[in-house]
C-alpha cells in the first residue's frame, strides 16, 4: 500500500491538491496530514481524489468544530483524530503528531513502525533506534504549503517501508 504523507498545508489549496493528485497518480491509497490545515474547507477540496484522509490538527488549528463536523458527514473521507493519531495501515503501526520532539519520543518507544510529524517545515526521513532494540522510521514531510521552504510531501510504500520526499512548485493561494 502506498500513502501520501503531508503536513503544514496552511490553506494553500492548489499545491495541496497537486500533491494529492501526484501521489494518487503514483498509486497512493490514503493521505496522512500531520497538521496545520487551518480552514477545514481546505480538506473538502481534496475529497474529489476519493482517498481516505487521516488528519490531526497542529498549532494553526482554525475551526476545530467545523473540522469535526466535516469528518462526521456521511459522505466524508476525512478521519479527524484531534492532536495525535495512532492507526494501522497495511499491517504497519503508524503514529501522527504535529511536533517533531513529540514524534521522536513516540518513535523511541518501539510501539510504532512509522511516526510522522510536521511543524518545522523541514522535510526529513530517518531511522530511530528504539528502546525495544528495533528501529522506527521518523518522517517529517516538510510543508506541502510551501511556507518558508520548498513545497514537499512524502510518498511511502508501506510494504517495503520505502519513503521518498517529493517536491512541488508552490503556488499562491
């Protein structure tokens, strides 16, 4: 299973849609958003790609009530978890959180195969040694909104745990 991992869209709808379209064209079957969506209506724009979207909020939260309502609509593909999320996709244990220091702490526990974060707008993928004598992949997809950095997202293949940072041309809102 391939997934699109992104964060910090900051309501840049054109580049968010471009990232999801690119990921879907490359076989992505789900989207993980690590926070800073801001306006819930931004997520409504990516529902046209017909992929489930697993999302948490960050420090630029916008209207959390509206985000919760969007995720509870009967036709919604949005799954909103709050400040963090623990989920399983394709047999891989995944944790989402906005903040890198919190993500590193969760990666070290050894309870997850993949921990994803955002916040600092710096794309990075690295292996973390866990306290259970294993490793966990720590993934920060950077800022898909292109805020202060190149617009990036990560395409991940969960079968072989191969993650690839991909760049996009950021567009104005």
